[in-house]
C-alpha cells in the first residue's frame, strides 16, 4: 500500500466502508458542527486558514465557530478540489476562512450559538493556554532577554533566555521549538514564554515586555504599528524565513551569551634556590628560571613536591637590584608573592595566563 502512488488505497476504502456498514458507524449530520483541526496556516492574502474535518453536525458559511483559542464567523468553506461550498457535513475535509487567529493542529472546533459566545470561549482558552505555557516552563520567571543575559551569567547563575516564538504553520512552530531546545546547554537554556501560529500581535509585544523575552518570528513579520510598539517597549524582534539561518543566529547568540571559557597556559617555570627576608616585602625567593618567561604581575601557581599549595600573583620581580618586567629562561631573579610567605628551597613557581577558547 502506498499513499504516494495510490497502490491499495481503493481496497482500503472499500474495507473501511464495509466495516462502517457492518458496525453501523454513522455520524449525525444535523445540529451544530464539531470536529478537529488537521492543519492551519497564515495565508498572506486570506488570513488564517484552517483545514478541518467535520465529524458531527453540519458546518455552514456564516456559522460562528471556536477552534482552540481562535474564533470567528465562517467566511468561506473550500473543498478538496478548491471549490467554494456552502456547507460541509461529517467526514468532509475542508478549508475554513474567517478565524481570528491560526488554531493548533489537533485542536477541536465547534460551532457556537453566536459570535459573542465564540469570542468569550476563545478568550478564556487563550488565557488558559498562556498560563499553562508559563507554568510548563518554570524558568520563564527567572529568565532574561538576550541583551541582559551576561548579568545573569556573571552572577554565577544558569543563563536563561526567554523567547516567544511565532510561526506561519504548526509544523514550522514545532520544528523551530525542538531545534531551539537542542541548542540548549547546561549553563544556557531557552525558556519558552509563549509559542503560537500567526502574525506577531500587540499581545505578543506586551508579553515580551513583561517577561523580558526575545520575540522570534518564522515566516511571519510584524507590521509598522507592531514594529513601532516593539521599539517603544524595547522588545527585540528577530524574523526569519530559512530555519537553518534562524538556528545559526540563535546558536551564535547563545555561544556569545556564555561566560567565556578559559584554559590555563603555562608561560614560565622557576625553581626556588634560596629564601631571603627583605624589609617591607617579607620573604623573597631567589629563583632560577627553568623554562619560559617569568613576568611581573603574572598569575602564579605555587607547587611543593608536585602539589599546588597556593595561587596568586607575583608582587615584585628583580634581577640583582633592578626592578624588571620579565626574566627569561636561564637567568636568575628574586621575586616575592602577594600574601604568601611560606617559601622553601626546592619549591616550584609556575606562571600562567588564562586563554579564552571558543566553545565547541
């Protein structure tokens, strides 16, 4: 059997008809319609378009309906041949125009007694969905938007980027969401304040402003009014038409959000030969530089019998009686360490620097 080539489809339909007849599986074509949303998208010319399957009742042009958090008055019904029809009964897949927003795939739709009821029900559902989304991602309350993320990192906390994602169809929305989740790291995470299908609205801007969220639009763009509101509310909007470009930009941003990763690079090594006492300085180590360069102000790792017993900085560095900035391998020097006096012959002083490396 193949849906692509049509092989075996006729036999399948015959079997389904036979089972339905034997089991007396029938639908009631009267009364207010109900069914399920198969897919939905935002069409530039026609607005929200929902592909639905009626499983009970009769849906007619002009009926008020509720589909998830969307509502409206049916403006047009289009069958699978692209023809406008006046009504659709059970087991009939059709496209419906006239909704206020793009409903979610799998959402139930129902005809409503009137437009006021449809609007009220949809509004209550939207509020419930929004609350559930925020409860489902507890990180939202602690998250920040992109430009403020470094403050959270510097505080030693897990960096959380609040995002609102809007897309043209549910397939794209789910693909973007899952891809963003795969970009998360242990120390940088994305908290989804809200996800939805349809254009970017004033409510999205208000929510982004209230939660410090970055607004990401995939195949949807804000109009001038929304852009002006976003600028006024200091809300960042990023729009994309190619998913890999979106992910590439977000991945780079998340890498930029991370606290820089450093490795310690040893720059010099010296062995303590003698220890002297100097006024106002305390213990001074007479050393021989065995490798690299010892530089004044360098970070120091102090080792005794291979064990690190102190870390700090070089306080003073001299050759004979002269203060110097650095001493290279093969030369001798005298140095003192900040806040460390327990120097002994045979100790090893390693100087190192922190080198920033790109995260994998």
